[in-house]
């Protein structure tokens, strides 16, 4: 499976403007099975009261479905979405057939004010798309290994982020650590640019189960990281070095959301 992750400079509080910019990006992007955008890719990290969020999911899902059909590929990215009295940081995974699976960020970033305006998700979500099982995560989730632990229920972690430059060492280290400890691919899609609170260098990358970086994007640059996910290699590695057979037991339930 060919995957592409876009390291985006997000226009602050401008959903329509971000979608228009990404129209051009996708038109020039070539082919892939999956295109990934960062956390809150239509607004920026909109945690403060008064910051722009998506009032409903109609516009963003219409846009994602249109491009998924046009590219014959899935699109994934999270949005700041009003869901009632509060909001959700909702990661959508939209297939070419128009099916929209979703995951609400479980671990809200209280340090950045997210816990005040947003509500956490309850479900740990895996989607199966073209034979690859993706665990969906958003940013701060990456710090919580029990929630993430592979119980032979996924092949790749897909994590979208607005992870600032001040904590870049943690981002880079955790992406590789999660790949190694869970014997999986990790797709880490971060943003670049600035918002009212932080600066973002990027460090978007794809990591293989050995912890090796197989694709990355230059710092401070809008560009794609791309790679082929090789399930044959993944299965052989897990069979020959079955680390997960010795894993500790945790009482967590996974929700599987079909993409067909």
C-alpha cells in the first residue's frame, strides 16, 4: 500500500481557505492509496474559546469524499468539530466509496487548554482499509503506550498532530519507540508554520517496525512523506521475532470500524 503524508502549514481559523489550498496540493499529488493531513487541518489547534471550529461535519466530509472518489484513495485528517455544548477533535478516515470511519481523540491536551473546550473520545478505533489495519491516534495520544499497545489487532499506527517544536525530541523518539514496541509501521503526520501559541518545525515521517525512518520531510517545508507499507515484510518479521507473544495483558476493548 502506498501512503502519503502532507506536512501542512495550516491557515489559522480558515476552514474554507485550507480546503482551497489543499485542492491544489491534491491535484498535484500523484497517486497513492492513502493521503493523510495533520491534526485540525482545517483550522489549526483551535482550543481557545472563540477560535474557529467546524460547526458541523458537512463541508469537510463533502470535501474529503469528493477527493477520495477523484483520487481513488482514502483521505485522513482530524478536525475541530462542534458536537453539542462542546467539541470533539475528530479524526476522519474517508474511503473512495464515501464511507467515513472516525476516531475522537482520547487523551486531550489539558496543558494546551484542549480539555476545557473539547470532550474526550471513549473508543479505541482500528479501521481496515485495502487489507491494512490502521490504529487511529491524534497527537497527545502518542504518549500513552497502554492505549496504543498492539494486541495483534493492527498493522500500522496513523497519528496526526500539531506537535510543537519545543517538544520535538519527544515526537521523534516516541514515533520510533511505538513502531519498535508494537512491531508495526507508524505514520506520523505533523504540521509546520505558526499559530498564536506555538511554532511547528514538522518532523513528519514514516517509520518501519525496526524503528527505521523510511520517509521524512525537510524541516519547515510543506511537502509529502511517502512510502510503501509491505505487509509481507511485516508478517515475516513478527513471525520470526514474536515479541508481542510475551506482551502484558491489559483490559481494553478495540472498536473496529469497517471502511466498506
